[in-house]
């Protein structure tokens, strides 16, 4: 596993992407929120992705990476977006996201849209599943390919499906899209360390989901089709820290929805 820097220092990950780790660690945010600063080596201005929680010390550091052209958001969870209005005001830029509600002085992002920002070409991919509004941002510069994945694929462990906003059928489709990125494409996640090969991790995520689905099917055979999500969680996630049973219940609700619809 890759080493993590101390909080508060900008760490280059590719020639065009650096990360500022917010000091907001938790079971859900892992080491904290990754705020990404994208800038081609010959560009004067940057793009900020996911400012994080509204924590001024972190946001001031992010602002110090400017000048910026825009703030982009991968999805609506507060640990990604809460600081966006303050940061956008500070930098004098707009905010763009898939959900129009999150946008400030700009239109929403569209699936397939090509953005020319920070000297880079960024392709927007709508990848619902973790949430309905989740997007990934694909880019390539000087032969280095990278995808910012938000919480669709994390740097460690697996992500949750925030039922009912997120949906498992959508999520499996989004993972299949990410499995198709060229080998060696770097994954730049919303939490946790970067991924050397995003497609490989996406493949692992798919396998993990299939396994969990099989476990839920087996649990339903034992507990009966009317089992509650909580009962299924305690059965399937017996090997997982009980503090994660709350989030796991979202995933199980999504799994039950998926299985009961198909
Ligand atoms: Zn999230």
C-alpha cells in the first residue's frame, strides 16, 4: 500500500494531478477527503475537484493552489461538496456538478461532455450507483491516463451504495464501464490512495459485488424471503466491524431491491 503524506501538503500523483488530503478521517472517509488539483505542466491555472468538508484551514490551502478555472464535484455527499460555495467565492469561479442543485453560476455536467480546463481535456462519465449523480472524469496527458473516480471506486476497501439514491443495477453498469478503461489507467479516488490500474480494481469490485449478491441470496434462503435488511446485514457482514453495519445496511437494501426486481 502506498504511503500517505501528512495532512496539509500538496502531493503530486501524476504530472498533472496533485492531491490535498483533508484532515477529516472517519470510517466513511477513510484517511480523509482527497481534494484533487488538476493542471497540465504548462498551464497557469488549475481545476479543483471535490473541495471537501467546510473546514477553512483545508480550503485556504486549496485556494492557495490557484488561480483556478472552476470547481468540479464528483457527487453530492457533504464530505466532497460542503466547502464548494466558500471556495468558489474565494477563487471567484463557478461550481459544476451533475446535479444542477450543486452548480453555482454554471450549468450542470453532462454525460460524455468534453471539458477543456487547466490545459487538460477532461471527459465526463456519468457513473451512478454510489449515488445517482456520481460522475468520473477521464483524462490523458503526455501518455499518462487517469480517471478521477469520486466514491465510485475508492483507494482502499469497497464503496457503499447510498440506497435509495444509489442503485446496484446502475452501479454494476458503471463498474463495467470502468473495467473497459485501458490497462495502466491510474485511478484517482475520492478517498484512499491512488490506484495503479483502475480496470483491475473495478474488476475486483465487480467480483466482490457478485460474491455479496450470492451471500445475500444464500441468507434469504436461510432467513426466508421476508428477512429485514438488518437481519441480512448481521448474517452476511458477520465478519465486518459492527460500526460499519449502518452503511452496510444501505448496500443490503440496494441488493435486496436489485434481487427482488430481477
Ligand atoms: Zn460519497
